C-alpha cells in the first residue's frame, strides 16, 4: 500500500516583476566588487568584457530553453522537475542533488562576500583573526557579519515569500539608482587610454586563455535566472506564464549589460594594471581617480545591496530544491515540511542556512573554488534543461506551450553544446589552475556525489512504496 502523503501547497503570491527582481538580484550579486581584480588579471578589460558577454550570450540561449520549460512544467524545484518530465526519476534526483550543491555553494560565496564588503565600508569591523585557512586569515567580524546576514534573510523567508519578494523589489530599485550614478561617472569622466592593454595572455601564454576562463564561469555569474523555475508554484494567480518566462531572458540581458559596463567604467578611471593591486578595486578606482570617498562608498553600498539581494534569492532557490527533493521522498521527508503559519518550507530554509554558515568558516580564499563548484552544478542543470526541451518537443510536439523557444530544437542544441562546454571547462579549469593536480573542487564534488549515491540507494525501499502516478503527483503537483 502506498504511503505517499498529501501534497503541501506553497503560497502563490509572486508577481512577474518580482520574478525579474529575484533573478536579476542573483545575477548582479557582488562579484563585480570582489572579483574584478581577478578578472582583469586573467584577461584585461576588453578580454573580461568579451568573456562576460560571451558567457552571458550563451546564458540567453539557455534561458530561452528555460522559458519554454517553466511554462510547460511550472512546478517547484525547476530543473529537476524538467528532468523528471523528460527522463524519469533517476535524472530528476541527479539534477536536483547537484543543483542543491550549486545553490548552497553560491549562498556561501554571497555570505562570505557580505563581511568582505561591509569591512571595506566600515574599516576595522572585520576584527581579529581567529585562524588561518587556505593561506588567509579568517576574521571574527567577517564571520559574524556573514552569520547575521544569512540568519536575518532566512528569517524573512521563513515568514513568507511575499515579504521576501517585496524586500527584493526595494533592493533592486535602490541598486539600479546607485549603479547608474557611479557607472555613468566612470564612462563620462574616465579615459579610454587606461584600458590598454585590452587583452592579456594567461599564465600559460595563451592570448585568449583568460577570456575563455571567464566565459567558463558565465554559468555562475549569470545563473540567477534559475530562481524563476524554483518558484513557479508560487506564481500569483492571474500572472501570465508567458510574461513570467520572459523575465528570465530580460534579467540575463540586464545582468550582462550591467557587468560589462562596470568592467569598462572602472577600468577607465585609472590604468587597470594599477587598479588590480588595490583591495576591492571597483570601489578603490572611483575613490582614487576622482578623489571621492563618497563615490567609493556609493560603489560599495551598491555592491552591498546587490549582495543582499543575491543572498536572498539564493536562500530561496536552495530551499525550493531541497523542498522538492523532500516532497518527492528522494531525501528525508522533513525537508518538505511547511511552516504551520506562514506556509514556507521552513525546515529546508533552516538546514540550507546551516550549510551556508558552515561554509563561511572557510574564509575569503575559498571564493574561487566555490564559484567553480557552483558552476559545475549549474552547467549540469543547464544541460538537462536543454535536453528536456529537445526530448519533449519530439515526444509531445502538439503539447500546449505558452512560450516556445525561437528556433526550436536547433536553438536547444546550441544550448546543449554550450552547456557541455561550460560543464567540461568547469571541471578541467580547476585542474589546470592547480598545476595539473587534483583540485579541492574535485574533492568536494566527489564527496557530494558519493553522498548522493548513498541517499539514492538508501531511499530505494521508500520509493518502492509510492506508485509512479503518486510520484508524479509529488514532483509535479500541477
């Protein structure tokens, strides 16, 4: 006899523009503040802009595939649900498990960056060093700020997605206003001569190697649109599916334009080879070039707002993936618990936050491995989604699709090729950067995959108690 429980329902309150702000918030994030120096060192200003634009262009193609799938399968969990509809339970779990790691790792990145940026805004707040890890000190103030931000935003999300989405709207409007101010200043008052040399060779002497390395991480820097499919069950009544799908593409385009303009405007303020030696070079560039601590403060405050909005969206996404896996009984069913008053996946939110807080203890030096790990999980989900478009187009050509990918299957195959390239590079590049030795990213991914395989095997008896029809109802309660 089946023991599948009734399907719990999430709150349905999120409006189309809020889907845009949640997606755009993750895309803009704070990498343009904390990682700009590494980008320029890798590829130079024009090389960085080209790498980001190319990575963003690929994400637009993949985003079009997502737009079709979210209107076809508007279920919580997003990519895993797409994989289930097209390929069945095994791929559903594999995609969900790796995507959970990707979002949890992204949450760690944003939480670590929170202390980093606040430390630049308020000198001395980072406090004493607690210990050294990966060659850098981990400071008590930085950790405390990361903990505080993560806990507060988790609390906001436990109280309801409507409150979290409203907070996101306010943050993004404020972010855009401040961004226009400092980016416009850099473009209007900067000097194009400061951009030379436009492209630099990487450590192995390859002229375009740095551009390729930045392109590889496009699956991290522009993957914020993945929050949209995670929350489709929470779409407000009457919100058109097609309009929500369009928010995916527009958020990617807006994110690409913003990051490219930041790279160019900051690099124009002073010779960029001098810029990369400064701490948090995006803010330092504007302070030194225009002798304005106020302008530097606006840059950092803009980054802080983008960071908080990104962390908010990532907390939502990670919890929905865990909620979906729990609801389908792929992992412990407690992850599917909803708060009795607020109707939010409180257990998944709290456990996801605990994972992020543990990762914060790795410190600043862990941010690049974290980006690479997240890029791998996201690229795998992109690949599954593009393949799902192709599979369902061929298997169910007449099925109603409120949004259809321009170019159809041909566009989806381009997305598949790009996803395979991103996935391969995200695995190979850390190996190359580690001097052709096994990098820490491989260790983390290996341990996570072993844990996933163990959960899958241990859940075999539990899954056997649920019929195929009931499992479908748990994964796709449409």
